[in-house]
C-alpha cells in the first residue's frame, strides 16, 4: 500500500487530489498502482530498492524517445523522482480495449516506421535497463561491434560471475561478426515480447516498458519470435514496408542469444542448454 505521506507528495507534484489507489499487476521489481484523481487516472510505479535508483529515470528517457518519433501510442511521462526511500515514475494511464480488425497489419506498419528512425552510430544517449539488469549503450560504428561489446559480453560476464561457464567464446564472437549484416542503426523497443504491448482503448497498439537503443532492428524481430504472441501478418506487412536483409530468419537465434542470457541471469539455468547450442553452432 502507498503511505499517506507519499500520496500527499504525489498530490503536490500533480496538483491534483488523489481519490483512490488500486494495485495493478507489476513485475518482480516494481509495485504498480492506478491512481484516480478528480480529473483522470494515472499510473505510478514504485521501487524501494536502492540498487535501481536510476531505473525510472532511464525508463522515462526511453519513453520520451519513443514518444518523440510519434509512431506508436506511448504512455506519457508525468513525473519521476525520489521521496524518502521510494523511487517512482508517474505515467498516463492507457486504458486497454479490443483490437481493431487490422491490428496486426497496423502493428507491422508502425514497427517498420519506428525502425526507419536511425542515427549515425549504434547506442543511446545513456545506459538503461533490460528487466532489472543494466543495459549498456556506448556508441559504436558497426552493428556487430555494438552487439558483441554492449549486449553479449556484459551478459556473459555476469553469467560467469554467477558460476556459469562457456567454451570457445572468442571463436564464437568472430564467427558471429561475420554473420551480422552491415546495416544502419534503428530505433528499437529493445524488449519487445508480448507482455510489453497492449491494445489501447481505440484498438491500436501501445508499447510499454521499453529498453530502447539505436541498434540492429533484427533484435526486436528476434525477441518477438522468441516467446511468440505476434501474428504472422505483422511480419508480412513489416517486410513489405521495410524488407529485412536476406537470411534474417537464420539469424534470429544470434539476436535471441542476448535475451536468453538476460533470462539466464535473471531466472536461472533453464535457459542454459539453448544458449550452449547457439554458441556451439557459431564456434
């Protein structure tokens, strides 16, 4: 539950009286509440763990980047900060609704449009998070260098700290570099599984909980294929608008390796065998 003192702090920030607070489903790290004021409903995410003091600041930057390109519906950031031992992020509440008939076609079109936003290098203005793990975004000129140095190597290092071991990583990195196509960076959501989008009240797709970077666009495509939940119509429309480079299907597991490593580091060794298979294939 939210303390009276914290509710008062939010009322002062929002300049609105909070009438009710109701818990919403959140993750393992954050608590999430729906706040009803006299005029609207907003969402507050809170965290009491000092390890994640920068998490909501990073999430706010990610949401702003997606909002600024104006493609998907994105929750607006209202406030973020710290109060006593609580870090918090206040967002517009996006009410869910029934999908429009062409929902997946619209999703594919919007994702292609999002990915057409590019920068001259790979990376982002600051580091952020993937789940509760740090995600690094130093800038690199090539997709392969960025992916190996900023995505794979930090996760392998963390996994080894947790006691996991891996063979032939040097040869794996070299062979992986040869597989990754040379393509401009794309603005990606960064953690695009089926739990990180909703159908908004108007029936159109809304993206939530991003981990953005200007990165290889096949990373989003690979994550979407990893756990399912996306209609094939989406990928057909996407490829009509912004065709993926030939061989993209065979490269999916290269990009999925990052997300599997994240899951290994967060949830344990049930992901290890798949990781080892991918390493062996490219070593």
